[in-house]
């Protein structure tokens, strides 16, 4: 089956027919063959798009060409044949609607003709994009540009833009207008083109105005001569515009100019300065005065309008025709007393002339305001120790009125006798003494009344707050008295709370905050107290020597400033297993209440180790110096004593200065008392301290013992505020140092010693305590007077003829198994 295969692309436009000879051979011998002619005709396909003869055509046509006039003929060809070569012409979508409306395109022939009349002024040229299509997807494009040529078919136009605004179409010029006064800008135009658009402009006859060219088509209309209202009052100027076409076309326009009479006279006020007085609170709209002015001109130039100046307040109004000045608002002198402003008189000339005058309005006062307090409520704070008739505070009040209407008098309402107020100055003074604990505040009302005929008044609330002053001492609630006691078991463990003191202070704030401390009686340091809670606790375990009655002086001190106040109470602690005889204990407490309390060895407010070390060193040095000085003075005194006095002193020494054993103390003290009654020298020692130093080999004592005779009486009524200013020492009364100062507080000889005194076993040291020391010692029969200002000191100690001593032993723990005994002797 032989096949004819196309090996290359066929193009009918290049070759449309192929003629071939076909030969057929067999395979025999001799081989035989046959031939035939094969003709192939190439069929046409639409593979060629149309082609315009000219892709861009530009034509010109006058704007007055009639409808149907041929514009141009388009030519396009197609290489295909048959239906594929038929060409269809049409406008592209990019062609404007105006062009489509003005021109027609023949779709078969491609002829473009005028469809509607042309107008160059509407559109001088048109672009027509024509497409030629043979039915394929790629049409051919050709641009036809149609230029519309001008024909002189438009008359010139005149545009007048007034420089001087016309009134009802008429320009008004003053007769005094200077030369070259610009009236209007004249613009002439012609829609035609080229030569046909050239326009000239001129006036029709001789007038005192001219057109001065500015640009090729613009002219300024200005005055060429002075105007005279009396000769000519109005001008009608005819403007002509003509183009250069053939035949020329022209246009005319009228412009009216009216000459105005010059206003050369200004109004004149009859009074250049106008003064008015008016009471305040007037009725709105009330007439104040009438203002008038005259004008020498005539007609409208003599018509005057009255105006308020720009500085005039809104409270006033001026009738522009009559000149009547009124107050449109109620005037208030307290807001503004005087008003000064200008009024204007303006004529109706063009331009108007204006004259001004000054108006002064004085507002008279009326009593229309009540006194005004600076505050609706006053709060004053005064200390409770403010003296009577002192100054509490100042009330300030004002009255916006004037004169008598503003004279204010102050008074206190409701007949309050506790306070007074100055009627003019407003100073409040008390007639009472304040006590915050009784009343913390006072409230009353103050009235302020002015002096107007019909007076006005107002009130204000006054509150006086009493500020606390530290004027109340603490008061102990527990214990309620110095005669109560508390049983303390010897088995009580250290740290156990055995008693709690409770005190209160009627003051407030820091003045009512209390701190507790033990200031006396705790010689052995067996007890401590919490300064905040008042809890008394055991510091150490009790021993047999601690059994008995312990009298603690507890001080409650507030934290008031600048001076704090305190109170001392006696807390009796009976250390024993039980209370076998309560009556005996009560009697012992009652008798000992007049016995001075011994100084503490340590207090609750313990000082630092460094401070204690310094105190110990100072005490040792001071004691050593004192001992040496006493020995020296004693030796000098002994050398001057008579033999009789020496014998008496020997008897006294043998009976008094030998310290007995603790168990024999009562008996020896009684003997001493009898001897003192028989032999009472006038120069007995007022203050003394007996220090006994016992050797280790003493059979009755296994350590050192110290004996102090302190006949000081603690009186509750003497407890009061401590005055630091009278105390020349740097030591606080809470922690006195007994060894800081040693000197005699008595005019008697400081110390006397017998030669028989065993100096190696006992030393007698005279101790004077500092002024702030609570404890002062005296002998059993002499009267003592303390120079101390301390509240614990006793002014005088007096004893009856029949007396006896009750020794109370208080043992103090010392290191190295050493014991000191402090004996407190009281006269009962």
C-alpha cells in the first residue's frame, strides 16, 4: 500500500499545485514497470491577515464641509483566496464617541465620510483607529488623523472683570478718584484660529477713560482725566471688539460708571466725654443716656449711625439710629465698678467718616451681698496646755460690697461662753483651760453680719480640736497597791512569767506608749521585766539564800516628747514553797513599805558588755582613789583626836563596825541601837557604806560580804517627772552607777576609824551618791536631808525615841563563789 507523505509545510501562497510522476515496478525478471501522473492541489486556509496599504493617514478638511463629504479611502489586501480574502472594516473601541458620531466608515469599501457637521472649536482634530478583519483573530490596524481647518465663523467675545465692584451693574467712582484709577480688566477672545482669532478693542467715542493694553487680548479700563460730579454724574462706555477675518466679525458691550459725591465732612459729638452714674441691680434695658452728633454734609453723607466701639462690654447697647444708650444686663458693682468705652458716630458716605467719644459709666453700690467666709468650715488644732485667753485661730471674712455695706461684725452663736471672738479681727480666744482627756473637740457657729441698712449675714462652722500634750502620768492597774504580794515558788524555772504589771496612760499616741523597767529591789538580778508587756520573769534558778520577800520598784515610763512622765509601783514577791502565815507576810509588807528599796545590780534594760566594762573600770578607779583619800584623811583626824574621843570611838567601833554573821544580825543591831541611845555623838556620819571583806578561811563565811545601811523611805506621793535639767550627770536614772562619785553630802567629818579596826578584814568607805541616785544611807538616830531632786529621795527622816531595826538581807550572786550581802536598815 504505497503512501504519499508530506515532508514539509505547504504554503498555498507560495505554490498551490504539485505535479508528480509515479512509477510502479515488480520483482520479476525481466522487471516490468508502469508510470502514472499525480497532481496535488494545495487548498487555501485563512493563515494570512489583511494588510493596509498605508498604516497611518492624515487628512485635513474644513469645518464647514457638508455632510457626506468623503474624508479618505482605505485600501487593504489579503493573500488568501475565496472567503478567507473577504475584508471587513470597522472602528476600534478606542475611537471616541464624538468621532463615531461625526464620521461614517463603509465596512466593505473602507470609505470614511462626514456623518454630521464639523466644528473646529469643538474638536480641532480626530483620531480614527480603523480595523480590517478577514474573519481571523488578528485584524489589521490603520490610524486615520482628521484635522478640521478653521473658518471665520465666530464673533469675538468681551469679558469684563471689575476691579471696582459695581453696584447694580454700575461702577461708582468718587469725584476725587486719582488719574489712572483702574476700573476693570477687559479680556477679548475669538474661538477661531490663527488670523481669524486676532481681536482689537476700543471705545466708541471720546470719554475720560482709556483702554491700556496689558497682553495681546487684555486691556485695562482706567481713568484718563479727573472726574467732576458737578459736570457729569454718569458715563456709559461702549466697548467694541473686532477680529481680523475676512469679512471681519465684531462684538460690543456697555459699561456704566457713576460719579459719586465726595464725603469730606465727619460727624461731630455734642459732648466729647460722657459720664454716667447708675445703681447696680438695674433692670435690663433701662435707658442710661442719649448720645447725639451732627454732620455738615448733605444727603446720605449727613445721615449718622451710632455704634459701640470694639472695647465696649456686652452689658451695653447703643441704638444705631437714635443714639440711646441702654444697659441690656443687670450691672454688678462687685464684678466691675467702672466701665470706660468708646462710641462711634458714622455717616453714610462712601467711604464713611467716623468720629468717636469716650463714655464713663460708674456703678453705684447696693447692699446685695452677704459676708463670705474663706471656708465653709474651720478646723483649728490647739495643744491642751494652751493658756486661757490665748489665740486659737483667726476667722477671715470678706464682703464684696462697698463702704458701710462691707463693714462686717463677727459673733459666736448660741451664747457660747467657752470662747470669744474679736468682732473686727476675727481672733478666737478661749475662756477655758483645755483638757483633751475631758473633751477632745469643741464645735460652734460664727455669724458674720454686714452694716447695710438691710443687713445680710452668713454663718460658718468652727471646730476646735484639742491636741494631746503629755500631761498624764502612767497609772498602774496591776498591782493596784504597794501592799499586795505574789507567791513565787523556789522551783520556778528561769524564763517563767511570775507576775505581770499593767499600767495605762490617759494621753494618746506616743504619749500613751509605755515602757516598763525594774529600778530598785532587784539587787541579786533574780528577776527581769519585759519593757513592752510588763511580764516579770525569773532570770535564774532560786537558791536557799533567795527565799524571802523581794520588793521590786517597777517604773512605767511613757514616750512623750519633749519630757516623758513615769510612775513607780512596789511589787512584792514572796519566794517560798507556801504561805503558812499570810498575816505575817502582810505585816512584813506593811512595815517594809516605808523602807527604801535597794539599788539594782542590773536592770531590765541591760547595757552592752562594753558599757559595763567601762563602768566597772571607772568604779574600780574611783573606789581605789576614794579608799586612799579616806585612809589619808582618817590618819590625819586620828592624830588630832583627844584620848577621850579615841576611847569613845573605840567603844563605838567594837560595838558597831564589826559585822556579825547573818544569823546574829538582829541581836547585834539591837545592841547597837542601845549603845547609840546612850552615846550619841553630835558628829555622827550621815551617809556611810560598810564593806566587809572576809577571808576564805573564815568559818562563818565562805566568801566576801558587803553590808549597806540605807534608811531611805520610798514615798509614793513623791514619785513624779524626772527633771534632767537639775541633774549634772550623764548617767540615766534608769541605770545608776553607785561607784561613779564618792564624796560627803554631810557637813560632818566624812569618816572616823579606830586604831583597833582590823583594816585587813574590814574597810569603811564613805559614799556620797550622785544627785540622780535614788539610794542615800544614814545612821539609825540622825536626821538626814537629801539634796537630790530625784523623786525617790526623802526630804527628812525622823524616827521616834523607841525604835528598833529590822534587817533584811538581800544576797547578790558574784563570780568565783563570792557573796555580797546588802543590809537595808529602816527605822520603824
